[in-house]
C-alpha cells in the first residue's frame, strides 16, 4: 500500500441504552490519494448497565486496506468494518494538437492524456478567459481526451485547458491554438518565384567564387614556379670538359687547377665565345694590356 497517514478515532457518548456503534455506513469504502491523510471514525454509545472495562481495538485485516473497529464493554460488544483504498491521482497530462495545419477552414484536433493515475480518468476541455465557452463546432471525447474543432475559424484561437479527473484528484495542462488564413495563390506564386530567384543568385555567387578560386590557384601555381626558377642556380657549360656547373669559376679552380683569376675569367667568358673588357695577357713574361673583346 502506498504511504498514507491514517487517523483512527473512537468517540464515546454516555446515556444511551446498551452499547451501540452509531456509524451507519458499515463496510464503507474510503478512497484517498497517495500522500493524503485519512481519518477513520468509530463512534459508539454505552449504557450504565455495561459494567465491564471499556476496550477499543482497531485491526487491519489480511485484505489490503480492510480495517475493523471493535468496541467491548461487558456485556456489550460491537464492531464495524471499513475498506480503505489508496489510489493515484492523474499525473500531469500532456496537451498537443494533430491534424490540420492551423489554417482557417480546416479540422483541428487537440489531444490530452495522463501517463499515470487510477482509472477511470476523464478529460474535460475548456477555454481560458476572455473566451470561456467552446465553439459550437467543437466535439469532446472525455474518455479519449480529444477536442475536435470542425471548420476552425480565427475565433477558435486562444488558450485551451484540459483537466484530467479521477476519483481522488485532478491535474491540468494548457495549449495555445492560433488559427490563420491559408496563403493565397498569388502569395504562393510570389514565394516560389522569390525562392527561384534566391536559388539563381546563390548559384551565380557560387559559380563566381569557384572561378575566382581556380584563377587564384592558377596564379599561385605560376608564382610558385617562377620562384622556383629564380631560386634554381644557372648552370654554365665548362669550355674544357663540357659539363655544366652552377659555379664554373670554382669548377675550373678545383677540377682543372686554373688558379689564375684572370685566366678563369677568360675561360668563363668563352661560354659566349666573346669577352668584353680589358685583361692582362695571361702568358708569362707578357705584361701588355690590350682590348681582348675580339673573338677567341
């Protein structure tokens, strides 16, 4: 049994003839919600002729919720039974709407339902102020928890309240309903044309961005190639061995043993078969200067 606070009360009145229990609803059924308090009464009267000690006994029977109040005062003895049922009130219901797109002239169905609670649960729909009454076209189903509004109009817009009720309690939920006129043909056509125009603009923008990206990529590639060409040293063909070297002067000195700087300059100039400028004669003993720009 779910937790319930139970108060057991016995009340006595003197002066009546014989021991009697005054409660008339023997075998009464008492229903309470989980968490609530309940008071079970056992009222009785005694008589001066009842001489024995007064005994009041509450007993919980094997049947769940079944209690027994027994009163003794010799020679009198009386008892009364009561059945206590602990039930769950409806859980907070969920309100939502299906069918219809919230447009005027269509059928709108509102739904309400509690996930827990002692059956049977019934559902009552109402409207919040300033509109308290449902429209004439509204049809409710208290068992299923539905509210069907046929040929809904703008006046059906507002806040709706669903109340879930069972024998021990109630819970409510709210739902906002807004009814609007369906869009006209002109509005739909305008929206479609506007959408197509937007798609065309987006496609044009994307195409331009892709072309610009390809152009920049091509320019970057060309720039990189030029940079690589600038960084790559120019190789010159050696006039003595025919192999190309980036530093021909160094090659002549280290490979062919040409130590004389002027002679190396002379040999380096032979790659073009001409030398422009004045050089001292490389022959030992000849110290004359002359124009050596003529072909070698």
